[in-house]
C-alpha cells in the first residue's frame, strides 16, 4: 500500500485545479488585508500633512497679526 502511494506521488507532476484555486484564494485574501492596512496608513499620512499645513497657516496668521499690532496698522485696518 505504501509503495503505491509513494509511486503515485512520484508520478504527480503538477498541481490540481483545486490546489491552484485554494492558493489563488489565499493570495487574494492576503492582498485584501494588506491593501486595507496600507490604505489606512496612507490616510493617516495625508491627514498629518494637512494638519501640518493648517498649523503653519495658523502660525503665519498669528505672526502677521503681531506685526500689524506692533506697527499700529491693525487699528487702521479695523476702523475701515
């Protein structure tokens, strides 16, 4: 019996259709999980970039207001 199984395995030269389909399904599932993880990472990176731009704009606006206050121009701008 063992020799029959061994000889059958030796003569087998490829994968069956079912084995191939299972392998493809596993790869598709892994790619789906990886895509979801990568997409979340990309979203967080983009949000961080937007946060940095907003913070830079806020600081620039604060600095400009300080300059206008120091030069006295802010009073002239607010009375118009």
